[in-house]
C-alpha cells in the first residue's frame, strides 16, 4: 500500500469526546480512538496479554502510592484498564504499566533514550499515529 | 458492532471442552419455579444464610464489574445469565464442543440452614437443565449438593444419576470439615457408584473457617490466592484420610484452584508420609500415586511464569493427561484458548489439554 | 551429599527446651511465685506442633536416652555442629510460652527463655547464635523484649510462628518489624502453630502429618501477607527468613502473585515492582526439609525460583529430614553449595558479619566469621 492508502479517515474529531473512547473497524482491524483533553491517540482493540477487547475497558487515572495506606491519583483519564484482566495501559504510548516507579521515571525521562534506566511492563499494545485534518481523524495503518 | 478478531482463529479448527463455565440467574426469582412454595417464601423473607458479614456482597470487593469480564454484560441480567450472549461471545467463536457448567450460587453448598440447602440443591439442578442444558446441548450440568448433609446429598445424586446431562457432582472444597472426613464418605460412595467425578470448584463462601491458617486476609490479592492453598489442604485430606484407598474408582476434579502447586505438594506429601507412616497405616501407597490416579486439574487461571517453558516442566510432572482446559467464562481472570499457552505445546499435548482428557474423563463422544 | 568443607552456617537448629525449673532463676519474683504456686512449673510447654516422640520431631540417633528429642550442649556439639563442621549454628528454641493467651505471662517466659539461651547456650558455645522469642500476640510486649535483648548481638533474628492469631504482614505487627529493622535483626517465620485457627480453611485435619504438611500453605499465606501489606516497602532493610518451610512451594507463589498483581495493582499500589523481585530481594528460606525427590527436580525448581541467593543452609536438628550426614541435596554446583552454606547466610544476617559480638555479660569475644 502507498502511504496515501495506509492513511484512513475513521471519524470526526467531534465524534470522540474528551475522556471517551470510540472503537472503529478499519480494514478489518478494530481500533480504539481516545481523546485525552483534545489530543487523540489510537490503540489496537486487542490486549497484548491475552487478546481481550482492550479499548472497551475503563478509562481511569493512574493510582500511585508513597507507601502502604497512601493512595493518590495521577494522570487522570489517561490510563486504560483491560476489561478482562485489568492490566493498565498508558493510552498515550500503549505501554503496560504494572510498574508505577517507571511511570514516574518515564515522565521525566521522556527525552531520554528509553532502555537501560527504565523498567517497563513486558507488553506494548499496538499503536497507530493519529492526526487531525480538517476535523477528521485520520489513522495511519502503517504505524 | 465490531467483528471479533477471534473468528478467524476459531475457524482454524480448534475445538475445546471448556471445563468451567459459570451460568447465572437473570433475576433472583429465576429459581422460584423450581422451589416449593414454602421455600419460595423463605427465600424472599429470609434469603440465604451465609457465613459472612455482608449481605449479597463480598468483603473483598473485586477490581471491576463484580469480578466479571467487563465485556460480558448482556442487555439484561448479570454476566452468564444470557445464553445467547454466552453462545455468540464464547461457545461459538471459541469452538466449544462441550462446556461444563459450574453453578456455584444458591445451590445450597454454603447454606447454613440444611433444609433450605436441600431445597436449593434440587431447584438449582432443575434450573440448570431448563435454562441452559436443554436449549444448548453442548452444555453439561453438575449435580450441586450440600456436602454438609451427606444423606440428602446421596439422595439427590441418586435422583439424577441416570441423567447423563449431569456430568459430575459439585461440592464445596470450603467445607466445615476437611473433605476427607468420613462423614462425607457416603457422597464419594454415591459418586463412585454412579460413575461421576467429584468436582471441587473453589468457593468464595466460607464453610466456617478463615481462608488462611492465621485468619483472614486484608486484600483481594490475598483472598484470590487463598483458593490455591485451600485446594492443597483439601487434597491432602482426601489422601491422608484414605478416601482414595477406600474408593478406588473415585475421580476428583480440582477446578480453578491452580495446578502448579501440585508437584511440590505431591513431593511434600510423599516425604512426610514416609516419615509418619505409623500414624496413617491406612494410606498404603505414596500419596503422589493416589494423586496421579484419581485427580484431574483444570487450567484456569493458568500460571504465567517469566520463562514460559517452566510451566511445561510443571505439566510434565503432573502428567499431560491430567490437565483439562477451562476458561472460567465470564469471570475477569478468564483464560482465552487462543492465548492461554505462552510456551509452545506439541499438537498432541494441545489436543489432550483442550479436548481429549476431558472427553475421556466425562465420557463425551 | 555431605557438606564438602568446614565453615557452614546452620540457620535452623533446635536445642532442647529448658524445663520450667531451669527457667525459674530467670524470672522476676511474681512470675516465679505464680509458676510454682500454681504448679505451672510442672508443665513442659511443648507445642502441639512437635509431639516429642513423633518420628518427625527427632531422628532416632539424635534422641536422648530418655527419649527426649534434643539434648544439652554436648549433644548439640556432637550431633548438630561437629559432624557438619559448622562454624555457626542459629538456635530456634521452640518454647510453648508463645501459645499462652496471657500476654504478660507469655512475655515473662519468653524473656526467661531468651536469657536462659544466652547463659546456657551462647555463653558456653561460641559457635551458637539465637533467635529472640517474643509474645507475638502482644506487639508492644514483643517490641519491649526485642529492645531488651537486641544489644546482645549474638541474637540475630526475631522468631515468629507460621500459624498464629493473624497474618503477620498486618499493620498491627509493624512495631515488631520496625524494631527488628532498627537493630539489624532478621524476622524468622518458623513452622509451627499456636492453633488459634483451624490449620486449613475447611477445618481441622485428623492427623498430625496433615497439620505438618499444611505448614507450607501457611508459609504461602504469610509471605503473601508481607507482600500485600507492603511490609518490605515500609521496612526496606528487612530480611524475612522462612524456616522449615519445604521450599519447593515457592515458584507457584512467585508466578501467581506476580500475575494477579498486574490485574489488582490499584488495590495495593505500594507494590511498586513485580512481587517476584521483591521476594528475591527480601526473603530467604532455610534448606531443611527440602520437598524435592531428586537433584534433577531440585535443579529445575531452583531455576523456577530464579535466584541462587535465597537458600540458607540448615540441618533442622533434631527434626528427621535426612539420614547420616547427607544434609545437602544432590546435584548442586560447587558455587551453589558455597552460596548456600556461607554467603547467603552472611548476606541475610548482618550481625554474623560483626567483627566482635559481645554478650552484655562481657562474655567471650567472637572471631570474625570471614
């Protein structure tokens, strides 16, 4: 396919309200579109853990803690819990975050080469770049 | 509606026997047609009498959706209550050739009022047939009986024995005494006589004891795990009370209790049996032999070691003919047949676990 | 396989319990009065978990002529230390004071046992170290005892039991862990029960052998309690030793807990890395009994565990888990043996690395262990 053909219009930007997700089928693939405060992200609707319909999960905050009995929420509405086993995924990157220390580190180290310092979950949900063109959401299936 | 990706995989010819499916009541009144009037009223007025602090609610709240897959809720009723959804979401796309029903709730296993328990048991067994097995011939029921009333349990087993739509006998492994205790033996005798396995499905409701030997866990993370330690204790009791020695034809299926612990427990039982044989002369052979001959394990929730091949070690030690695939549909820790093995079993091993072992045990064609 | 060289550190051995008469000199007036006048001193405080004449409780060639499971200091030297050429042996005196409901009486007797241990065992045999026996069911009194004894650096850990009132990871026990961490003491959970609950979730097994087998499930529950409650987050220097547990149950716990954690993490968000990693860092297991039928199986299980740091050599004298001097399983590499016998215990017990360890009696100076 040419680059032109890998780019697919999937919805109007206004169809996907902030804090929500919409699952579309594009050339046989189910893809979830997310609107995080005006920024759009797209994840394959398939959890890399065991194939569950990831994008039908709840959009949640990241629960963090400074120690036993302490709880706080961060990154409101930026995480997805798989509707099957509840694994948490960062909507922005598709990275599974069963390791909150590296979530914090990742925010600071965003310009740093990922790798040695960062401890990440073993799965990355398949992601696709999304751009907004004249109020339409266009997915590039080439990734 | 999205086209599920798994259709492609299912049509690749995988057929399975799912050894753990949970049906559910659409409404609490679903059992009423099968209950005598006296017990309909009792159910409405007094409800179930269970050994827990909250009514209709668990003291370790689940992480989402009452412990169910978030995508398994039908238009009406709880997950597992809509046969059509069960068929379209699970039985059809996953190639389920046979599915073993595990009806855990309101069957009397955990009910403190034993007269009510008896009524519930009869009703739930009728309900399984009407609501699920008759309309869907791929499904098999289990004879749910209250293990604490062995005499009634035997009568209910005998009532159902000729009906081969009942594949096994369900009792709770969270019993009031360890299940090897001789007061439960009439149930094993009946099971052996009517050639049905005893199915021990992990039970969320206490039979009168804390879920660990040092009391109650704080978190759901722990309570979820307690199912596996309890199952180990139950198996130990069956071995050391001599149940397998007394009932050589008895078969036991351990469901949703894990299986990776089984080799270590077998080694431990063997080692200490050797040392303490004087105490248990009725246990004539090493415990691991009884386990090997009498026990089957379902796979869900399957372990996921960092090195997937390690799980193949475990299954090799247990025996590739002793493990039977289960999904636990529609619970949250469901295992999907397409993704359940993170290592590569051989074709023969897959056939055994997904299908042949269960067909052999349950006499399915 | 025999221990191939001298210098091992035996992390679990059981001297004979002092009889009540031997403890009287170590008790305050009131307690001496109570024990004598109420005839409590006629009892031997034997735990139900270790019936003295049961085969598990003592190997026949380790029994005393009287039939008692373990003997005096001479017997410990002859049976437990010398045959294995151990350089150090850590004594766990399994005294039944811990099973008394009266917290004050339990505390007084625990203190007497600890003092007896220091005078009768540690002062007289430089190779010996000990655990601090505490009344766990009163965390405050347990802390008092730890504070009282901690200056004697021959005490290397605090002894708790695998089956007790409540799961040991719970916050009400945290003062005990704070004190232990402060003083560089490990926490040892040892097989045994005060039988406050049934040993299983479906009640009371008929046979002693079943109760003993059930101990491994108690260890699983206790370890999971420490993990879930975040004890290792709160006390990052703490080491937990699981004594007389069986060992081969461990991989299942690591796998299952790490998997479930990924789905329930928001419930226990202080668990900030896979539980398997936390366990490998903080938890140790003594060697005997070892529930593995042969060297090959053990080797596979050790691979499943994924660490060579976790096993601590022990004989579990006088409990009967092996014959002759064949205390080590077959098939271990020389490096693994060295880690097991010496390095892992030294890593686990900082007090064993002391240059000198003095009793508060100004007793013998100890040689550096290295």
